[in-house]
C-alpha cells in the first residue's frame, strides 16, 4: 500500500518557538530532537517525540550554535560559530543533572581554531571523525575542516564558494558539501581516515540558496533550499527526484528521527519553528544512532 501521507509537511513546534536563528537539528537514540536558539539566542532546545519543547542548554561566553551531531558514545557536538569552536556535551552527565545549571556544566570545549571563519554545519563518520563547513559570508567563499576524535583540526579545502551544508554518504565513501550563494553541491571521494579527493560537481541548482543537508540510508540527499521553501531530494547520481514544499520559506537544516527513522525535521528561520514530514527510507544519522546506542 502506498503511504499517501509521505512528504506532507506540518508544524512540529509552534511558530516563534525558536528565533530566526533556528538551525542544526539532531536526534538522539531516544528520539529527542535538539536544535539551536530555542526561545532565545545562545540556547539548545530539546523537543521530545511528543512535541514538548524546553531549553536544554545555555551556551557560555557569547557562544552561539549552528550544526549539531552525535558520536558513538552519544556525546553531542555543537558548531559554535561566534567563537570559532566545536563544543562537546557529555550527555550522560546531562542525564544525571537535575537543573539547567547542572546540564550547562556538561558543556566542554572540544576544539578551538582561530583561523576558521566560522564552523557552521557538521557531518560525522561512524568512527567519530567530524567535518565542519566554514563559510565567509561577506566574501562569498569558504573552506572545509576535518576534526579528529582527539580534537585535532585539519584544513581540507579552501578557496571554495560559501560552504554550508555537509554530509557523509551511507557507505562513507563520499563527502558532500554545498555552496549557498553559488547554488552548487560538490562530492568528494572519502577515505576511512577522513581524507578527501576527486572533487566533482554533484548538482547545480538554477536559483535560491542552499543550507543544511542529510542523507537517507539508500543514499538520497535531502537539501534545504533557503528562500524557496522546499527540500530538494537528490538521488545518489545527483538527479533531482522531487521537491518537498514547506510552510516556511527560509529552511535552514534537516535531520531524521522518529521510531523508524523516517520522520524528517526541518528548522525554519522565517517562522521560527520546526516542521516535519514522513519519508520512505530512514535517515543515515538515525541508523548510526541506533547502531551506536547514543
């Protein structure tokens, strides 16, 4: 039987529950959804599977989050774009905490790189190697960084367009990076050690900006089209399969969760909320979380 409810977006959180900086959704193994700038800037919000929202963390020292990812142990990583950091959150410590202040104490500095423009979105391999996009918005250029599990930072590519969305394919043989202003998605061969090579154009869009993106378990790539108000679904060969309309126009990022991994969550800046729709195949990040026990 064909599920006629697929790809129909509805509101998951109320309008203005997040600021216009809504970004970086990530889902833990229990199905809780996290995104940045809930209620006010410099926060991490948590939304339960039932849709109950609250402030989970307050970031310290002027830090402001963007992308969120989880490692094998369940730790949360946050791209802190204002302070050139990647932060690490001990989620086990958070689970034991009885107050917001105690959860805030679980935030650690994982790495600081002053030569970054700003760590923006994050991607992660199953071995916990992270990748960070690094746009320079005024100059319309960008870079890609690798962050090893030790926190060591390596510049992989520079002189690109405004790098933004970044993702690893399900077989971990490809790293995808998009350029917002230039409306391009690039693909690189990816090694088990996080080395990239063989850069090639994966898809060129004719209009509107690009933001965050995520893969499903079959290799389809879901790309947020900022300003157009749709999610573009690209096949593993780069073909545009469909566009999924949203209620808001300025969609910033996407994550997968739900009981079967087939629920997409999209942060939307102009409405300050999260929308959701169902898809056919689980998200890669959901599959990783189930395997890793995060």
